[in-house]
């Protein structure tokens, strides 16, 4: 039967192939055991030499794995099992290995990490938090160090030099947030010396489903404060409580929306003292109203967020952890702050952003490991190109997963949960209870304490100690209550005698939208062949049941005459709930995919801008050719606009042609209208192009080509690109917000978005070129102070930026002596109109407001319409003539 299954089941075929590699590694084990420490360590240099000679890493894989297995046995006393060897091969091949909790994924990672590190291009082991990055690096570090590899750890709070040193190691342990923000920071750097990352070559992502699916819903954003007022948020915080649910507004939890009714609009207009809330002039009011309605009706304290030390801190709905520094977008965070009566921080301006999907797709090779991935294989394959291979357990799984028990009311459900905890506790069994919110975990803890049962509460409020609490959750008669998967990544080992009592018992107090999250909770029990059991308690008032199919079950229970205390327990009910979860998973996947389709447009634009910016930074950008091509384009534009091909030469506006070019370069010094008269279009074009090039070369000879290249690249193009890119992000964000309305006009919003995004991006590139070429002819260069004065009191150093997880910028200390390039400081004096030092990006919006849509007080008047002044003339012949 096993043979037949291996033919039919694709996963079984893979497992059979992987076993062959494991057998090859086993065959090499006696040879490796016979080597001395020095000979084993010398294998690293031997492998690298063989790679240089042209041998493929694939061919050497069994040997490299055998070396790592022996190094693990000698250094940390851990020998890789055969199933771990199999998991290592899956990861090496750039796929996802699904391995159950307790199967030793941290040790598995050492196999592909060592193999890929031999190529010398850097390996990133990506974890979900700083604690796991530090723990895993310290735990597995002896293996790498024994084999001659350097190991670095990126932790929040490191400066640029420390980060660069860690990234330059053979193996770098880092969180998904840190690697993402370092990527964005590198693309905001002003000097090559400020870059910290090298190429993104191989990433091995631990808890890959958490990072690539759960975390991927929130993009990484580096932002700075904008200048918008916060008063309206406080005003709406007084208005919303006076509105009546179902009369003034309705709450659609499934769609995550709070639409306002016509009666509600009338009440709000009366309270605000405006005639039409949806007038174009009141667009900010409608934005604030929508944010406030959501803040009051969809976001609840101790569920979606907590208030701590005067701050609103988001709670991750999947892990229950506090997401310090993260902020809701679209004004919702500010509306929550106003609702809670704490200081409202202004909305931030996005300076750089990227989604995790697009970040991790930048790596040449990507792999991941987790205990729960198979249910999301479609998403991993479609978005990341990653297959999922389920690795068998080292020991048979004997855990008992019992059928769900369904109650009508939440109160009856929690009473039953408490009874079961007490029953299992009295047998000496440890119990781990999973809840979906901080509020529910504390409610359950209170109920247990009233019954005289002490428990550890593990939720986002105390996550500093979560690893230690979870580690002890398997001790005799221990009761632990945790929000979802808090403490994930930490093994729960059974205490002495616990296995005889039946092992760890898991109780889920609510089903999650994703089966994967429920499976993670179940997976905390039954590690390495240990006994254990799991059961979920559900009420028809639970969120998943309310939103997805609870009405039918409620009707059945009421028709049969069930009381609140009478439960339903059936395998059919469990399967029905799991089918509903599957539908929700598909819906959520389609939503994430839809968002990614829009972001892919931005990703292409980001790639172009970042590539040009990096080329400028590294001196690989030919700014001279760029400027000359821009001059040619400006000449062509002036000729096409003022001497159209289909117009008679007598209709050409040669004066306006020169005037428009004079805005770019001083053309009138050498060319007059008389010089252009009598010439055809191509002769005019050639004359103006030659004059533009000559004017540019004159400027170049005045300051020397070396200095002009520095000015063009470092003092013009870099700051212009950064400023224009920030404004571009603002415009694109607003385009995406309103593009859905195109659907009402029978147009595909995504196609419309792509079309308009292309036009906006072309405009961005033109604006950058236009501003840069104008700067070349306006910049005045003088000799600066002598070098000794520069050394004593040169310009202020340029601060790098270290975003906290939300992406908010905070200045970090700069190593002593970091100033602008010395050749510039010695040769350049003040440059009017051009900043000598790059500005601090987190404050530059105080000086430079982003481009915003124009809001007109009156409807726009067409050129051929009657002038609104009452003269009876057409607008273009009256007040429009001066426009």
C-alpha cells in the first residue's frame, strides 16, 4: 500500500526522492566520524575550492549535509535525524518544508544555510522577532563557527556600522521587519558608506506562513509627519457617539465597513453646520467621518488594540502580540486615539514603502519552514513560486484530535471550558488554552481563579516573558492561557510523569478564520511522539460562526429545542466548520492577491527609481548623457508646441519657443527670433540643440567636468528623485483609493489603474529630468573654506534613519567624522537654490508640501463657455484670456 501511495500521491513521491539523499548522507557518516576536528573544519575550504573549480553545489550536497550533521553532534550534541536531512534538502531547493512542531526546524536550517553560505554571497535566516533571531543564532552559532563561517545578528537599535558588519557575515539572522526596513533605508541613503545590505541572494524564512501570509497584509512603510491638523478627529470623536446604530449607520462586519444612512448624513451635516457633506470642498470631512465610524464600530479596545502609556498599540490578530510602532492607515489610528481621549498624532507622509511579497521576491533563492503551510499552498505557489512538501514526523503522531463541541451561547461555552480545564487539571495534566483576544483570555483567567485554579496568562500585554511561560506549559497540572499562537517558535516539553497522565491537553475557545491557525494551536501538543489531545469549544456567537454560516446552525438548534447549555458534538459539525473556513481562506487569498496586483504596478516603478538611484550613488550613472538627452527633449518639446508640423510658418510662435526654453537654459544669450526666421522646423531644431549643448559645455568648462558630475548626481538628482518620489507615492495612494469607482462606469478598475499609473510615472520621470536640468544652469559654484576649516567645523553630519517597526523615522547617532565627501567640501562653496546637505527626510515635508489635488470653490469654466462675470463674452476672450 505504501508503494501504491508513493505512485499516486505527489508528496509521497517527493518524500521517496528525499529519502535517497538521506541514505546517501547516512553512508558518509562513518567517514565523517573518523575525521579529526581539524580535518572536519578543513572541509569548508575544500568545498569552496571545488566550487571555484566548477563543481556544482548540487553534486556536493550529501557531503555538505554529512559535514554539518557531524559538526552538530560535536559542538551542540545534536545529530540531525533522517527526516531533518530530508527537510534540509527541500529548503536548499528553494521550497517550503512543512514540519510538525517539535521536529527541530531550527536545527534543520543549518543544513541549507551552510550549503548556500559556501557560495560566499550571504544567507539571511529570517525570523518573526528579535528574541528568536538572537536565540537561534546563539543556539546554532557553534556549528557555523566550528566550520569557519562568520555569523551576524541584526537586532533593533543597531547603528549602520553594526548592521553592515552583520550583513557582511556568511550567515545573518534577522527579522522580517529589520531586513525590509534596511532595504528601504539603503534606497534612501546619501552615501555609499551608508549602505548596509549586500545583494539579496538566499533567504530562509522561519515560520514562513506567519511572515509571507499573515504579516504580508501590512506593507513596510517609512514615513515622516505631515502638516495636517488633528482637530477634526477630536470633533468627530464627539459626533459619532451621538449617532444611532441601524438608524444613522449600519455595521457590516463581513465586509469590514460602516456605511452611513441618509438620516445619518443629515444629522452629521446639522452637527457640523455644513449644507452638503459630499460637496467637493468637504472631501476631508467625509474621509474623517468614515475613519471615525470604523474606529468606533469595528476596532475594539483589548481586541484589535490596547491603550498603554498613552499610546494606542495594535494587537496582531494572528499571534496576539503587540505590534509596537505600527499604525493603522487612512486616519483610523488617529480616530481611535481621539475615541480613547489620548493625544492625536497627525497622519504621516509615506517616504518609502514595500510589501513583504515584493521584498522577498527580490531574493535569488527563497525557502521557508513552518508547521502549517499545506492549506495555503496555492498562495505560496501563485505569489512566491514555492511548493510545499510535507515532511513525515520522526516518531509516529499519537495525539488525539477530538470533535468540536458547539454551544448556542458564549457564556455556556466558557462555563464548559472552565469545567474541562478543572477536570484535566485534577488529573495532573497540563492544559494550554488558546483564545482569540486579550479580553477573552483575561475573562477566562478570572473565571478559573474564582474556582481556585491558578493559571499563567500569556497575551500581548506580557509578551516579554512569553517564551519562558510557554516553555513551562508542559509541566504537571500547569494551566496556561494564551492568545492564539503567542510563544510560537518555543518548544513545549512535557514534565516528568506527564506522559503517563495523557500528555498536554489543548483547548481552543474559538475557531479562527484560517484552519492553519487552529492547526498551529493543535500542534503544540504531541511533539516527537508524545501523547496529547486537543478539542475546540465553539459558540454560535463567535465571530467566525456569526459571519460565516452560524445562522443555519442556530435555526436548527432552536427548531430541535436545544437550550444554551446543551452542546452539539459531531464530526459532521467539525467538517462543516472546516469547509466554511476553507471558503474564508479562499476569499482572504483573493483579497491579498487583488492588493498585490495593484502593488505590482508600484513595484515596477520602484524598481526603476531605486535602480537609477543606486547607480547615481555608486557613480555608475552617466549624468552628462542624461542632461544632454534632457536638453534635446526640451528643444523638441518647444519646437513641437510652437511650430507644429501641420501649421504654416507664419503661424509659428518663435518668441514663445525661446521664452519656454529660457526657463530651462539661457538660450537668448546666443539665439534671437531673427536667427530662427526663414528656417524650417528641422533647421530650428538643429540650431537650438547645438546652442543647448554649447551652453552646457560652457557651464562644464567653468566648473570642471569632475565637479559638475558631483553637483549633478549628489546635489541635484539624488534630492530631486527623493522629493519627487515621495510626492509620487502620495499621488499613487490617492489614485488607488478612488480607482474602484471606475467600476460603476463599466471599466475595469485595475486596467484603469495601470493606465493612469503609467501616465503618472512618465510625468514623474519628466519632472525629475526637468528640475535637474534647470538646476544645472542655476547653480552657482564658489570656492569653499580651506580644508583645515572644514575639518574643524564643517557642515553638520548627515543622520541615517532607523525606522521602528511602523516605519516611523528616528535619527540615529552618526559615527564621528561623517560629513559630505571631502572633495566637495573643499571645492564647493554655497550653492544658491541647492541644499548643500541632504535634508532630514522626516522633517522635509515642513518645507515641501506634497502635490495634492486642487479643490475648486466653483465648477471649472470651459474656454468656450460664457464668462461667469456676466459680460456676455466667451471665457477665453474675457477673464480666461489672462489664465
